[in-house]
């Protein structure tokens, strides 16, 4: 007799990785999953419903969920039979880029409310059922910026570092309940949202930032960031494919990077655990050798490095 489909709750499905993941799981030919694809604003569900096609209303349902609101989380879970979630995918997130002096504390707190506390809120809601049933899988869409700091992404990187530490700590306890934790770490992902964000911040004023810092941001960081996305950026579809494999694994990994072309940029951190080598090299590439940085990114784009991050 075939096993019952696993209920998968995904946050942040109005676009990007969340949308693609929901659609791929819902169209799994083995019909292994019953997907609850959520978003804060149901006014943005049209793209998801169009992509879902024949799966809509069968293996995929769309629901409202604001990860920053306790009542919204409870209301969403109340529509799932027994409130039992087999796989939770924490995907909802917001970005923040710019000189620190030009960012308000309120704006920074909003990033943590969504990226960090939003994930914790969902986990707290589903854990009692998972522990009682002695099974479950918590997947967190983290980032390579949860492993290494990136200039002018201070607050966003901090929120991802926080996720990495929190869920690695939680993973130790949850193994005792046969619950797995997986941190999926994409590099640059090419989405309409990212394009709009870069265009918007390129003309932002950032009051409070000094002229030198603004010049570094506009003349060094933004061109390098655009080149990075062009060279090693992944599509949301490719990232979603990696997450599907992680969800389907018999013993899911704690960490899985999605982009082999980005892997060489994380090597310096691994080579020197003190972190000093990475900081010095990143500084020199941006401030002293931008031409070398551009050449290296073009080499990555040309496939100079292996296609897999590691076997498995």
C-alpha cells in the first residue's frame, strides 16, 4: 500500500524560490507531497496559481500566512488536518542592502522579525506535533551569507548567521525525536525582486552615510554585485531542485549549498578558520584589484570549476 503523502508547509510562495519549490513538489510524479503554499498577501497568488496548473486544489493549496504574526500562523495551521506538518520549509525572507549609517534601527528590526523570528515562530508552532509523532523535517532557506559576511549586507548576513546558529543548535536536540534540520544555502539568485532591489538602492540617498562610504557603495559594491549575479547567479528553479532533493533524502543533510560556481568564493573562509584571510582578500579584491575580481567572476561564469559542490 502506498504511503500517505507528506504535508509540506512552505512560507513565502508568492514568487521566487518558494513559488518554484511549491510547484515542483506538487507536480512530483509519485504524488509524495501535499503542498500548502503560503504567502502574506493573497493578492499576489495569481502567479503561483497559474504555475500550479492541474495541481491546484489537488496536491497544492494556497493559504495566507504572515510569519510575523502569531494569530496568522495559528489560523493557517488550523486548516491543516490535525495541524500535522511533515515538512516545514522556512522560505519567507526580506533583503536589506546599503551603508549601515543610512539604515534605521526599525528597518533592521523588520529584517530580523521576518528572516529570523518569523522562522522561529513557525518552528515553535509545528514542533509539538512533530515531537509527538516522532518524525519531521525542518528546512531553512538560509544563504551563503550565513557563512560569510558580505560588504553592505551587514544586517541581512547577520539574520542568516543567526538562523545558522539557531538551527544547528536545535538540530542536536531534535535528532532525539527523529526530526531533521536542513539549512539550504543559495548564493546569488536571479529574481525580479533582486533586480528591482538593486535598481532601487542604486539611487537611494542613505542619509547619514559619509561621502566616502557612499562612493564605495555606488562605485565598488554595486558594479561588483551586478557582475556577481551575472556570473554565478542561479535561477529559483535550480535552487528549488536542490531543496526537493534535500526533502526527499532518507537522511537529510544539515547543510547543503546549491551553487557550485559560488563555492570557490567560500574556500578562503574554510582555509583560514580565523577569518582574517577572507576579510583581507575580499577587501583587496574590492578596493585594490577590482579588475582581478571581474576576471575571476568571468572565469567562474565560464565553468572553470567543477559543477558539484560535493557528491551526494
